[in-house]
C-alpha cells in the first residue's frame, strides 16, 4: 500500500512513538499496533529477559538498552533519542483507542499541529473491564508534544510531563491495561509504594498515625461513593481497594524508613 492510498489512520506522520520497557512482551505488540502512523518507534529497555526485544524489532523499532534511573529520567532519556521534533509517549501497558488514534492523526492533517502540547483521557482496563467512574477517569495525561515545548519531570515515580503551556485536549481514550495478571499488578504496586515512600522521605514528609489510618478511608469514600466507583462493579471495587491499600502501605513504609533513618 502506497502512502497516497493508505487509510487516514495508517498514513505515516512526522512523529516518534517513545516507550520504556522491562519484560513488556505480553502487551507490547498491541501497544505498537495501536500506533500505525508513527514515523519512528523508540524503545528504551532496562534489561528485559522476555520477547520484548524481538517484538520491538518486528515493528522496526530503534531498541536501546539503558540502565534504570527512575521513571521520569528514563522517559526523558528515551525522548532525547527521538529524531522527530514531535513525540508521542506511551507506557508499555497502554494503547490508543481507535478514536484517539483518529484524533492524533487529524491533528497532523494539514501539516504539523498548530499547538505544541496535547493531553487525552486515560482509561484503566482492569480485570477486563474499562473503569469509567471512581478513581482514575478521565485522568488526563499530557503525552503528545513538541520537544521544545514540554519535557518529563525527574520524579522516579509518578512522573509527568511539564510545560509552561496548558495542554489542549484530544478526543478518545488512552487505554491502560493495568491488570491482565492480578499477581503481576500487585507486585508492581508494591514496588510503586516503596518508590513513593522513598520520594516522600526525601521531601521530608511525615507519617503520623492519623494519616496512616485516615488516608485509605477517605480515599475509599471519595472514589467509591462520591465519584460513583460502584458503577464499575467488582472490578471497580477491587481497583479502589488496592488503591487504598497503596495509600496505607506508602505511609507505613515511609514511617519505617524514617525509623531506620533515626527520624522516629
């Protein structure tokens, strides 16, 4: 199929798709297939032992190894390798919905976009169910930007894109497949809470008993009742409860780190 005869959503754009990976083989093929219009794919890996590399090569990606330096710095390094001035940054467990793919393609319809920073809604697909209520939706994320107008924060966890400009919103969802395997998901959450506790310690935060007890309770009331998480059924309930557990464990771990540092 030639460029002229390609369908609108598959015609190549002057855009680099950028990802960081670690043993992402179970999802990577679907992620890359959801962005058929990227002129370049950059995958920065931190030591995968599964089929991540072979899948990246299957899609013609530039695949490079880079020692892990934290989420923000790792993503910033990956962006620095892109040859295009426009980048689309995805995680290895995310994919574009067809509507979002069309929105991004339409932004380039008459050449380069007329605005440098864009965001879109992120929808968790948890236990096979898209979560449209409660915690995490629409959870707007800035992921499409011109490299001179935005950059990744240097946070080792809970990283985000920084810009002096307010992002414009594109229609469609970024689908986050967060729990194909619940055990793997829980292991990942355990690592995240450890990193969050370390960051909180570095910032001088404290973890009084009241915060340890009340943080998960207020979180549950906020997302299950106030924001209607009950509408997402059992998957919504499990997702919110795990989020409450994460809040609890973050502050418990922070308190233990402060004890080890002689601050408690």
